[in-house]
C-alpha cells in the first residue's frame, strides 16, 4: 500500500480563512480602540485649544492694563512732583487762563464737514 502524502488543501483553506478572520477581527478591535480614544479625548483637546486662545486674549488685556498703569503712575508722579503740570491741569479743568495767555481750542464735533448727499445740487434758475 502506497501512502501518498498529498497536501490537504481543504484543511489549509480553513486555516487560511480563520487566520484572515482573526486578522480582520484584530484590525477592527484596534480601529474601535482608536475611535474610542478619539471620542474620549476630543473634548479635552478642544478645551485646551479654547484655553490657549483665552490665554492669548488675557495676555493682550494684561499688556493693555500694564500700559494704563504705567501712564497713571507717570501722571501721579507729575501731580506729586511737578507744580507746573498741576497748574496746567487745573486751568484746563476749570477753563481759566493766565493773564496774557491765548488759548486755542478745536472742537472736532463742531468742525465736522456736512454729509455729502447722493442727489446732485439743482442748477441755478435763469
């Protein structure tokens, strides 16, 4: 009796099928884990970006406030140490002037040009 060692293709096909199915299942599990991680951490990433934007706005606001503080400190220094500055501020506030002094004031609100209308002016009547 001759025994031939024929490969069993049926058994091999079943093994290849289960191997492919296991790989597919493993791939789906990995993709599912990645999707779950993204869904879990996306709100936190968005919140971090909003906080970074808020920090940027607050930095700008801080620098503006520091500028105002320096201006007020400078004015406080002048008010405490410069009598000429105090006199000038008082005269401007009270609207008085020294003898022989001429004050020129420009009221920008009164000097605004009249608005231009869309209608052309009417020709003079003859």
